[in-house]
C-alpha cells in the first residue's frame, strides 16, 4: 500500500519516540532500525484492521482506520496501586453560539447568532493525554470548558463519562480543572497545598497514612520533593519558581483523586524546559494512575508534542475540527492530504500554520473537508459504539464507590455497613466539619506566617487610638459638648476600621470561588473559618483602640463598660456590612463604590452632624437603620447620666436639640435593631458568597 510504504521513509518526528510507536503485537526487536520500527508499527495498525488490499480505496481505508486506533502509543510506565477508576470521555455535537449586536443594520440594532464552535464529536479513551490546539478564535478553550462542565453560558451537545450521561452533581468528584493562573496563597507551603486537595477530595474509606503516601507519589512524580517545604511565593513573598508553581497547581488537580483532568494552557509563560517537565509529569500521571487528561496547549516543541497520545486540532472563524487522532500519525495524515511537512520545521508549528486563516500556508478549508470525508465518519461511529456499550462502563457514582472500596480495605470494612443506598455519595467528598477544619487550619497557618495579616488589624487601631486619644486628653473632665465630640470621633474611627480588610477579603474570595467550584469545600465552611480568624483579630484591635482612647480621655471608670459595649456593637455591624459588600461586589472598585455611600450616609445621620429633629420627614427612616445614630445615642445618654450633668440645663437642651430620648427602652430597641442588622448582613454575606461572582466562562 502506497500509504504504508511512504510513511517509513519520512518518519522524522515520530522516530524519536520509536519505543512507544511499536504496537503490542509487533515482533520488532531492539536491534531494528528506525525505519523498520516505524514500518512494524504501521503494519500493526494495518493488521488490527484485518488486512487490506492494494489500491486507492484500501489506502484511504487504512489511512482513516489507523488514525482512530486508540492504543497507538503503548507505554512502559507501570500502573500504580494508587491507580484511579478509569474514565473515558465521549462528547457528541458540542457547539457554542453567541448573540452579538449587528451595528451595521442601520439605526435599529439587531441580534445576530455568531457561531464560536460548530458541532463536534469525539471519544477519548481512559488514560490518554490529549493535546487540544488551534489558532485564536477556534474555540479550543470553549470546548475544554464544555468538557470540564465549567461553561456557564448555554451550549449545545452532550458529554458522557464511560458512555453514561455525566451527573452535574457528582462530576466534580472525579474531575479537576486547572486554569491558566496559579491561584494559591503566597505563604502556603508546597506539600501543604497538595495535601489540602488530597484530604478534601479523599474518599470516606481512605486512611490518613495512605493520603501521605498518595501525596508522596505526586510530589515525586511532579518533581516537587526538593521544594516541598518552600513557600508558594508571590509578588511580595520569595518562593518557588514559575515552573514549579505550575507543577504544584497540576499536582493539586491530580491530588483530588480526579480520573479526569482538564488543563487550560498549563505551559504558558514557562521556559521550554519547564514546559517539557510539566507535560512529562502529566504523561506519567496518565499512565501510572489511569488519569484521562485534556490539555489546551500552544504550539509545543517537538519533544513536548511527542508525549501526547491524541491530537485534536481546530481551525477558527468558526471553530471546526480538522484533525482528531493519534499525535504520532499527524505528520503522515498531512502528507497524505497533500501537505507534506517541510524539512527542519517543528511539526506543530506547521500544523498550526496550515489551519490559521490568513497565513501563507493556510489550507484550513481543504483540511476541514478532508476531515469530514476521511475521519469524521469513523469518529461518529466510535461515539455511537461507545454509547451503545454504555452498560459495560461504570457510572460516576460507581467510580466513587469503587475508589472507596479499593484504596483502603480496612476503612471500607469499617464504614461498609453505613454506605447503603444512594445517600452516601454526595456533592462533597468529606463532611462539613472536615471542610471547616481544613479551611480553619490553613487560615490560621497563613495568618501566623504573614506579619501584615497578623499585625495590621492590631497595630493600626492601636496607633489610631494613641493619636486620637492624645488629641482628647482629659476630655472626661471637660464640658459636655467636648465629650460629645470625643464620642463622635470614637464612632467615626470604628466605622472606618473595616475598610482595611476589604481588598484582602475580595482577593481571598476569588481563591475561594475557584476552590469551591472544584467542590473541595462549601462556601459556608470557608466563610465560618475566615470569620473565626479575622473577626477576633479585628475585634482585638477595636477593643485596644477604644480602651486607649477612653484612658487618654480619662473617662470615669463607671462609664467604661457601657462605652465599650456600644463601641463593639457598632464595630460588629460595620464588620458585617463590609463582609457583605466583599461578598456581593465583583471587584475592589465596585466594593468601594458600594461601601463609601453607606459609610458616608451613616456618618452624616448620626444625631450630631444631622439631627433627627432637623431631618426632613422623607429621610427620617435613615435614622432607623443608621448604626452610628444608635451608638451615638447610647454613648451620649451614658455620658449625660453622670452626676455632674444629671440636672444640667445645658445637657438637657443639647439632648433635645439632637432629638435624643434617653429612655432605657430606647437603648434596648437600639440593641435589638443592631443585632438584626448584623444577622441580616451575615445571611446576605453567605448568600452572596454562594450565588454571586462565580467565574464566567
């Protein structure tokens, strides 16, 4: 057959990977030449089809058939006893369209349906490493997001795992998504980062010792053992290199016991060496742990491309498939389509040039037609075959149960009596208490290691207390109007204190949304763990601030408890309000836009700057929700009850001017309303964290 004879003569690229090219039934020995190895491999592909006769028809049939063979690259990497349940990935008619405005339609704009990705289908066998490539606008990231169930916009098509319809609730239990950015705290250590995912995605039957062994395996595979005690690092923290940080992110994805791994440009921004190390680690993981991995990658060099089992190439405007088959057969396919690879050219660079519209070597239209003619029928036939045999594959729920029964037989026996029915397979791998404990332990470690996170919430309020307190030195012995000004400054400082942590809160929330999207933990577990650390720190700073100001002002000791109580109640309201704003705002800019008007409004309507008596009737409702007004009234009435002011005409006139009624029932009413505000804002915070600001894809 001319196709077979022509390959061995020009097998420059796959020759480097000849040890993987030989099929399982090939009888080639180690002493064979490269040409003999290539020919033996292709004969294996031909024999697997049951033979073929000479002629053009036979050539086309062999051409397409062996391109769809899934076991082109046998690997000498042994499967580990930690191997995960196998998961093949099948997709049918996946497509994505956008509604865009047509600005050329005259005065009245109309919506047009723009196709980003035309319907495409395919099948990926378990344990395969797949390269997904294409020029800008080809929809490769869109396809990856749809396969990973990360696409938030509506799309068409179906995705199957082991031939069965994937479960939206449980898919994240067996799948992990690695984005383009490495989102990890700077003061986190490498081993801690990997262990965090391994613990939160463990099965109920998994013992702690085996988790350590699992992490050891991943640290060794990804080449991270030498830096396991180093910080991840960031802009202000010295840590590991960019390539190592990327490998940590990949290791975290695999550590979650994910049979499916989706990576969006994991080698972007890395040196050629680091990129090769990343892909080499991914290939080892695929073969050693039976992980199916789909990688969006940009024009890798030949040494990196050789490591991929399967190659999916798209062209752009709109996105269409031009090749879906083994990576090692791509060069032969291009040659048989009449586009031989030039000498001394990186194959993937050439493939990309031929499918990028507008380039000198653009033949994308012809390649799309060739795909529809030669490959697509067999791709669709393979998809139909897998779906018809869906009864033989495990469902996601069965995969989770299988992992639980094989990784820890002792643990499995211990809980087997409890795991009956469908209720034990939930959205999260570990219960809420375990999620909370892990989030709390991480938060405590990161706070203790970060001098700014530990010192600023305390040092800044103390410095403010010293400065403002000195300004009001001895105010407790001065007239009533001076004491009111002291109260106003105290309340103002407390309501502005929470703005310091707003930027940090939104930064941490971004990490939380990514990790909770991977179903590592719930939003509630993260919020409670964060509050259990941040609130006591901020509360300590507020208490020290108030105490220092009271001591400098030389207020009577009998007033200390009441002033402190109202101050802390006001602090709790504003801490809850800023937490709510941080949960609902899209970014720090929007958070400042939302918080500034509220703070300014409450500072004005506090009973001193704007009194309730002089406020227009349509605006009097603001006093009902103004925490500053309640705190000012509570502290001012406490000051007015001093012996020296009890029967003072000046004090009585001042209270009447501000419209303050110092009845004890009014104080109780203020406490209840502020407590309700705190509860409402905290509930709003939890709802905002759960339902708002999810990454849009």
